């Protein structure tokens, strides 16, 4: 039996994703400061990719928490996590589809 204190595979992946996000944002920022012309769209794309990753990481973290709480049969915490996901989905839906 694994301890709930051990990192899940998703949690380890999220740590790597956070490092990749930092690198992506840093590269995009550096390119946008020092490069112009045809390479400018690449810098902008890297910045947008990094920002998208930065937004996705907390959502994936909540999904991980819900899975862990379901495994531990902590239904109230799992329900709270699902509620957060529903609120996030609602917010995105309202902003994307007017």
C-alpha cells in the first residue's frame, strides 16, 4: 500500500511541466526582447504556450487531488475538488461562448 504522502505520477509530471513552463516563458521573453522580423511570431507563440501551460497546471493539480481523495475515500474533499473543476469549466465556458 502506498502512502498518500508519496508523490503520484501526475504530481511528478506536473513538477516537470512547471519547469518546462518556466523555460518556455523565459525563451519567449528572451526572444521577444532580442529578436525581430520573421522570428517575432515564434517568440509570441512561445509566450502564449507558456501562459497556457501556466493556466493548465493548477487545473491538472485539482484533478490529481480529486483522484487521490477518491482513492482514499475522502468523499467530501473529492466533492470539493469536483466543485472547483465545475466552477472553472463554467467560467471558461462563459468567457469563451458569450
